[in-house]
C-alpha cells in the first residue's frame, strides 16, 4: 500500500523502516477503537485536553470537548482528544509557575509528534493558556485556543462573591480581626461555586482576553462564562474552524507577530489586566522571535487608557464583561490604537472583525468609551533603577497613588520562610511608612517565583487600619490581588541582583512618575556587599527541577527556558 498524502493519520508515521507498514499498522490499531475507514480518511483535529481531578477550573471540559468534537465532525474532520499536563493553580507546589514550561513542552511535543492537521487547545486556569500558546507557537501547527470561561459569582448574604479578589478581601478582614473563624469558614464555601476560571480580571481572564486579542481564540469567545450555553457553541465553532484551518492553513507564527503582540499589550493595559500576563505574553512572543521591550511597555501604557471596570481594581466580574459586550467591546474602543491588519484564526484581520461588530451594544457601566475612560493611563508600568537594572513591574491601577512618590526605610525578609516566621511578630520593627522587601522569591529562588509579592500587611499594622504599604520583591502577584506592590525585580536576588544586597534600614526611593526604583547606597558599599554575597540555594541534582533551574530565564524574558525561545 503506497503512503497517501501526508495528512490525517498518514502524517508523521512511526518509524519501522517501512512507511507503508507503519500506516497499515496505525490504521489497524485505530480501527481497534471502532473507527470506520471513512472516518480514518478525514483530516485529524487534535483536541488538547488539560482537565484533571486537580483542576477545579476545568471540571466542565468533558461537555465542552463534546461540543468541539461535534463541530469537527460536522465540518468533515476526525476529532481526536489527547491529554496533556494540567496545571490547577492552587494544587501545585511550590507553584504552578514552575510547571508552565513543562506543560508548554508537553503541548509542543505532543502536537508535533501525533498525527494531527490542526489542534484545538482547551485550557483556562492561569498557566494552562500560556503553556498551550507557547507550545502551539513552537509546534506551529494551525491551532485554535478555546478558553474554559470564567466562573459565575455567588450571591452570599446580600453581596456577590467571586474568586479570588473576594478570597483575599475576606482573608485580610480575618487577619485584621473583622471576621471570625466561623465567618471565614462560611465564606470559604461560597467563593468558587461553579466550573470555570477565577471570576475577576485575574491572570486566567487576562490571558483569555489576550488570546482573543492576539487572534488565537475566536472573536467573542474569551469572556463567555464556563456554564453558559454560548461556551458550548464556542466549542463547536472552534472545532469547525479548526477543520477549515486544515484546508487553508494559518499558522500561529502568522498570527502571533510583533504587531499582534502589541495589540495584546494594549488590551492588557485597557482591561487593567494581571501583572502575570506580561511574563506570559513575553514567553509566548519569544516562541516566535518577538520581543516585548519594557520601555516600549511604558510608552504603550502612557497612551492606553483603562476602560474596563472589573475586580480586582474595579467593581464587576467577568460574567458582567460578557453581558456588557465582551472583549470585542474593548477592541472597538481601542480601534484607533490597534494594528488592524493583524490576522486571526478566523482568516479575517482584526479590522475586518471590528467592521462586522460596528454599532454592537455595550454596557457603558462595565466598558467605558475611549473618550471617558476609568483612568487615562494603562494599568501597568515598568520601573528601572539601581534596585532593578533589568526592570520591575507595578500595577498602578491596583495601587494607592499616595504611595507613588516616596522614599522609605527597608524592612527586609530574606526568604518566604523568614516572611512567614516574622511578619506577624508583635516585636517586628516596622511602620506603615516603611518599604517591605522580600528577597529570594524569583525564578531561581527554589520557590519558582510564587505569587508571594502581595506581602501581607503585618498584623499589628492591619489591626491599626493600615490597608496598603510599598512592598518590593522578585516574586509575582496573583492577578486577583491589589496594592502598591513592585514585582518581578530583575535580576532577582537568587541570581545575585541588587535586591539580594538590601539590608534592614537601607533607604529605597520609588518614583512611579519617573519610572524609577533606586537603592540609595554608594557604589563602594554595593560592591562590598556583592563580593560577600553567596547563592542562597543548592542547585537541584536531578529531574525537572534541575532542568528548570539550569535553564529558566529572568522575568523580562518571560521566565521561559533559554533553549525554547526562538533565536
Ligand atoms: Fe484556576 Fe483561578 S484557580 S483560574
């Protein structure tokens, strides 16, 4: 039997030294699953399934994947689902961030190694969408990103609760003695009550919006709640579209470009999106050789207003954004600032998409017009200076502007364990005007850059009514958190960056206006401390931990592995 065109099951044959035998054997084994010859002759659409019992956000995937399959079959393809690594945000230790690159490698290799002509990537929880887009960009097989969709908020004692800004709000009240043990136990069962990703503009929702803005997810699909019937219709449409992409291929590398990445940055800023997204977008862009320059981020931030009024910085939930018009409403407002020629998985440019949607209804309480924004400037800024020569990030839209221009005394915690041990010590020498500094929580710290940058306000200050302080670290922060928090300081402390050299009592100057963060020490003192510095972690000897430690890059390179970025 001669080998047929390299499509569907005949693609990428297992090597037995006889291609015809390989195809015969593959068909034979596929037939053991009950497929007819007619089905096996169709183009194959892989469905990358990231569900797991350790991932609450993806618990509706069986039904969603059925919808994708329906769409693939209706369009003439053969859908074949396959499992990949799943990253359930709160179930992984030390942090899901350590495993994002592992999942990206898994997705890339399985998309490339298995016989599929296109793939639908089904993901949602924080790291899963970045990992899927990184993997798909490297494999460069036509791909459609299908998002899990957000959870619904829950009505609880007269207010709406949703993970996870309200999780943090109640926990802060509990720490401050305003909610008792029974109260916090009652709230615990009402924060996350449906399938789907966190209900606010956290990292998962931000990445969903960016997937649509990049053109990798279908128009209008990012904000559909997980439990809404429209989510299933988006699944069906994603399956159909994947089959069409087999006939007229558009590859991720044609969609993820310098200009579409800049569009995504605009959207990130306009939605007041998560600080984590800048790391993930940098990693995704790096897979196709596109660089995000933090100085350019500041220029774009200064010319992009905040338009969306969602928690953690505003008042609404993702389901409200969907009802208000979704990401399309934001894109239409940003139209004068966007590169409209960018291609999407639909085969249409962004400009063509927005032309179809002209005049669509928008709830202006949730998505403001460009002429009347919530804030004139974007949510994120990059800071540079002697404390962060390669940059740091501040989410100004989630911070107290009264703390933006000031100098403070450093109160240093040299690790997460040190922070946990001392932050609530009544004897801790700290005032509300001090700058809390956390060292050794970056990519190479042994903690793998956890979302620990939201340092808790010391209990004695929280009980006295202090709600925000300047907090500085090389860690990340949950997209659902808020405060005057300087993150992603680079180079990190564990790599010997200046952050490692800060001591209690040093003075630090923060100027958001000048985009500066400086450690106010003379050069000779810095050099002396640098000479005495010793790496805080013993490198792991084996396994993925070793691969991670040997190859993870700093935040400004998206914390990708050096060997996975495109040269
Ligand atoms: Fe999955 Fe928040 S825990 S998105």
